C-alpha cells in the first residue's frame, strides 16, 4: 500500500509512551506530524527526536500534534528517551508509538505486508524504509509525505515551513512559490479567475506571465 497525497490517513490503535491511543481520536481537530524511525538507539534518529522535542512549542503554536514511531517495544522507547535527553538536551515531549507488531508501518506503506517476527531480531537496515514524515490535516487526510535515507537527518525547519504553507493555502486561494517563507509574496491559485481575483485583490497584482499572478501574503 502506497499512500498518496489526499488519501485518508489510516486509523489505528497503538501502544505509545503516553498510553494507548486511537489515532483519529487522538488527532481530533488538529494537524499532525507523524515521523517514523527504523529502530531505537540509532544515532541519527536520536538527534531527530531530541530536535523535535526542542521545536515542539513551534508545532504547538500552529495547532500541530507531534507523534513519533519506532519499530521496537515501548519499554525500549523509555530507555531510549533517557539517552535522547542526556545527549540532545531535550527528552521527547510527545508520544512515541511502539510499532513492535509492524501494524502502523504496514498500513502507512513503510514495510511490506509480509513483514513478521520479533522486532528485536531485526536490524535498522531491515527497517530502513521506516524513515518517513507524514503531515496530516484536521480532515484526517495526507498533506505531505517525505522519505529520508538512514544517513540523512531530517530538516524540521522545512517541515514547519511546509506547515505554514499548507495552513495558509487551506485558508486562502493561493499557492506559495519556491523557497517561500512566512511573510513573502504568494501566487493566486490557478483555479481563481481574474474576475474573482479582482474581488479579493482590488489593487491588482504583479503578472510577469498571465499564469503567474503575484500578491502579498494574505493576513
């Protein structure tokens, strides 16, 4: 199963470091970032979990819930959290799913449906495809999928940038250009006719080409 943008995020029940959750109920009316890890006590993932903990106030400010996942039992997660705090300066302050039965990884297309056995008998390389970032909207649909190799740490500033774009464009009929940052000019969506655009932007817009209509970011 490969999840596409716009697909409904699979619901699941799972044990986490903060108790058992039903994912859609836990999500509620919030956005969510689900980021996955092939195994506990892996070096790159240790830095990522600590970095995310330090950035969590930024996600909170955007009404975004954070949840991690690792293919190991919940007891291992608790021990790993101590290492994360001691080495990165921040302990995980969000739930981490214990995907020891591979259920969530399979539903989200990160491991083959045939995967089975003892998770403790698997190496990080066996689970190397469990290195995704999923952004999920309040409508429970997939808005972004990023897949990282094991040797490259994730850029969570980019995840925040994309969230700003997703939340802006969900509210206004605009799109954001390459390298857009909060406060930069935006592009009127192609689905909006010039007549409709004039109602929203009576002062007009920059138009280097008829299909590129640039306006200040809506407030």
